[in-house]
C-alpha cells in the first residue's frame, strides 16, 4: 500500500488545534448543552477531507471499537432512547479520522512547530484570563474553591480540565528541556492557584517522565524510589499546607455518597449491579440519578472506565483498553505513548470518554505510525531520535 504525504495547510491544522484548546460557546441549547466552535468547524473540515481523500479509514482496532460501539448503542437507543451525548461521540469519531488523515500526510516537524505555537498561545491566554479574574482567584483558598465559579475557563469542565489540557499538550515537548520545564512550572503555579490536586499529580508525572527518559530500567527504579522518598518528606513537612491537606484527605471525600466523586462512583457501582451490557451512550448517568434519587448536574461519572462500562458494556471497554495498551507497548512514537499513559491516569478521576483531545491525538498518532510504516519517513516530533528502516 502506498500513501503519498502532501503538505498539510498550517492554517487548517492550527484552526483544528485552536478549536480543541479554546472551546468557546456560541449557543446554548434548550437542554443546557452548548454549541462550541469545534462543533461548527469539525463537520466543515470533514467535508473537505472526504472530498480530498474519502477519509483514509484505518483498518485497525479503533475502527473495530467504533463499529462495536455503534452496534451496542443502536440496540440500546432502540430499547431506552438516546440523548445529546451521542452527538459528542460522533464528533469524536469524526475528529479521529480527520486527525488520522492529518497524521498520514503532515510532516512531523511541521506538526511539532504547530503544537509549540498552540502551547505558548494557550499559556498566554490562560495568564491574561487569570489576571482579569484576579479578584476571584485571590479568594480561592478563603472560599474553598467556591470563588472559582466566577472564573471563566477555556475548556468546559473548569479549572482541573484546563490544567489537564495544558499537561497533555506539554508531554509532546519532553525532549525540549527549556520548553518542557517552563510549561511544567506554569502548570505547577496554576495548580497552586486553583487548588488543583490533579494538576499536582500531573506535575509529578511530567517531571518523572522527563527525568527518567534517558535511563535504564534499574536507574528508573532508583529514581522512582528517590522521588517517592521526596514526596514523603514534603508531605511530612508541609502536611498543613492547604493543597497537600486536600490531597491527603482525597479518599475521605469518596466516602461521602451525597455529592462529589463519592456520589458519582457510588451511583455507578450501584447501577453496575443491575446491568453489565450497558445502557447506551449518556443513558447510564440518567439511570444512575433515578437509582439513587439524587438529581446531580454532572453528565458523566468522572471515570472513563466506568463510563464506557456503563454506557456500552464490557466488550467495548476491553477493546478500549486494548487500544491503549497496544500503543503503549508497541512501536509507537514516544511522545504519543506518554500522552496515552498520562491520559489514562487522569481519566480515572475525570473526563467523559467522549473527549475530542484524546481522539484527536490518538488519530494523529495512528496517522504518523502508518506514515512511518508505509513511507519509512521520520515520524517523531523533534530531531532524529528514531531510525527509519527500509520498507
């Protein structure tokens, strides 16, 4: 099979990245959902992609996962009806194949440059935005995060998601020492300002990923032990610091089943006892509300594994896990492997499973992999860290 990479438009990819990292609301629907920039942009781009190449449909595990999800949900929709979350899942499907087409055709170094631009634009936008809302942010500790309600965030989901998006973007610059540590420092500061526990976890993950990058397994083990000791020392000395105190008592919050993640996960496990084949995309949260009798506003369980299991059942969940592990332990570009690992860790505490950032970068990673496989071109983001074998 032969694929001829072409020069991908910088404006096209830049707008695609912009739509992912700046999710502006254009219109609010009667059910409370909002129409964002990417909801308009992605269908338009998909038309151009289809005209140009009829979508290069990868014959891979993701396609099988999507087909299985379609079959399961077609039956569940017929049984229990559907909701607006299904449209979000369709956008994930579209952006995966758009990103795959981009990954197959774009020059990897060009993509690297575009990612760096969006990183700095995103950081600058966050800093300017936070300066505008400095009064609300200055009261975060005094109000136990309640003042964050009045702060605008570029990503739907609030401060934790905004920090996480920045972390997921930062992982692609793991070989760029100055850029990487500058971004990690920004993430750390934002985590302290927002009182974001997940942000602190991401800082630790990013730091370990960079420090252990060039070492053998034995040295990585030593580094892991040393970092663990350092964490224990920091906790013992600064255990009264607000954010560390919140992290130490995170599991206490899970015991509360009337609000927060404790409520969401409790309702999920209660619902799990009634059905292992899934309720259909978005339906499981509705059934969970009815089951526990609490009309919570969240539209997901803040755990992707639980979400997929309750929405689509056991088989699609296992396929999803196979997709992740197949790339993490396969000949996949190192930056994308790190991205998938970080996303998996974070997805145990947040995300819906129908998040365009995941499906975009999964698509680009698969596209670059196929470009390397069929054209034997250098696919890593950076300079010459991988050799290209003869086809």
